């Protein structure tokens, strides 16, 4: 971690003016919509489900899956014809998993990971819904504080991989995002090293790997601007990380040493200010801070075109307190950027996707052979869910 800290310090010194628009910046390509997928959702599946996954091959079909909480089911839809392929009713078939499951990850037909967050456990089940392995993320000497409901140790983290956070099996390890065991309005929260962690399937050893850049440490960002989104290149064995409040993107190896970093923000981007002590004492001020500033979202590696895509959500000038509870109501205009690794990570394309009374784009994206796919919700027909496919040309 010392190497990473040194690199982050260097990045900060060299990048003091990183969020000023580059003079003479030229964008050589554009995003073009080339295709559209349509899913015909059943009455139990919302177009704004929080837990979802693109699956390249489910029993020979390209699929998209949702976890429908409350029903303890994972539903898989065929991307080709939009029909429901299969419902995995794990709750009906596995009594030990009938409540508390949030995140899921389908590795293949016989390996599905289910996350019981508040129990600090991740379960691996097979196609017969048998528990193959239970992974415990509670420290061996730790326990839950009865007063707070949180683990007593600050080293313990909650495995979480919704909201574009990360989960992946790489070799004999699981790499998983972790929610620090600290309030997001605490200065200490930025000292964590548990934003990404590895879990050895053989030894069960848990290793914290990723913290915040030096310039974000010692400041208060709140629960939305303290997030990091990640992706992984299997072919070239590197991670790509995007912090919600940082204009740079970081390329790292499995030990989280920085291989390369670069400016990755759109025209007109303004630095996100940290929260003040006065603001963290006000719920209204916290909401305003979230909605009044640019927010970097998901990041995606495109192995077919050797591009990196980064999403930024623009400020929502028309928000109110009530809409914050509804993911469709609180949706914001998005800027989508593409960076070419073959051109020294230069930004080659940028587009703005605006919400309207008819429909909105959501930061729920995936890459496949056709291109970069972005969720679109038709507000006049929420039984359909669309993915608009874009190519950089």
C-alpha cells in the first residue's frame, strides 16, 4: 500500500489543475446508437431493480438477470427476444436463504453467489440450490455491537456489490467491494482500505486492497461521493477504478499498484467540494450536496474495442426531498465518455443523455460484442425495459 500512497501523492502534485478543461482538446469520434434490446418484464420485476447482472451465456442464451427482493427469486431474461427464460426460486428451494439476501452474482449455471449483507456472509450455491460454501466476512475475533448493530472492529467491512460496485472471481480468489464499518459522514471513513478486497477460496484469507486517493483522504464526502466503481480486464489483467468525487481514473494491478492514471471528465466539469462540518449535521444539506454536484458513476472496460467508458451524472436542479426515494424520479442527465487505451487513454467520444417526460437513461450498463449498452426506461410503459446500444465511430 505504500507504493500506492506514494503514487497518489505524485498524482495529486502533478494534477492540481486536472479538472480544468484541457485547452485545444479535440474529440475525434462520436457515439452512434446502433441497436436496441427490449425485455418484456413480468409483473414482479421493476425496470429499476437494484440488483442486476448481464450474463453472456446462460444455457446458450445471452441474458440479463434481476434479483427480485421479497420474493427470493432471480429472474433471467433473454436479450435476444426479451422473454423470461427462467426463474431461480432459491428461497423456496433453500430454507437457509429465505431472507436477507441482497446482491447476487452468477458465475455459471452451477455457481451462484448470494450476499446476506447484515450477516456478513456470502453463499455459493449450485443448480440444485445446495450451499456449496459459506464465506464469512466477520472477523474471527469480532462481534456485533448491540448498541449500533455494527461490528466492533473498524477492520470489518460489509460485502456489497450493487450500485455498480464490484464482484468477480479471478483465479482462486473472489474480489469484492466492501462498505466500511464507519459512517460516511466521518473523516475516518476515508482512511479505510476496504473499498476492494480479496477472499481466497482455498485459505479463506481476506485481504483489504483498495483505499482512497490521497487528495480524498481526511475529508468528508457523504454516502454517495465516497463510492468507487470498478471493472476488470481479464485479457490484460488490470483493474480500472472510478471514484465518485475524483476526476481521474486509475488503472491498477491485482495488488492495487497504480499502473497508469489519467484525467477522465467531461467539458464543464467542476470539482466536487467536500462536506463541511455544518453540512453533515443537516439532512437537507446532505441531499443538496448530492444533487447539486457532478457525480461520477460506473466505469466499464470494453475488450472488443479496447475502450474505457465512464459515466458522469450531472446535477439535478429540480430535485425535491420526496423524489430521492424513487430511482426513476431522481434520475439525472448523464454524460458518457469513451477513452482509447490505444491512444494513451485519450478521450475520443462524449455524449449527453437527457431525461424527458417520456423516458430516462439509468447508469446500469454493460458491454458486449454489439457495443456499449445503456438502460433506458420508457415512462409510458414500465413493463418494457430497453438497452440502447452505442458504438464509438
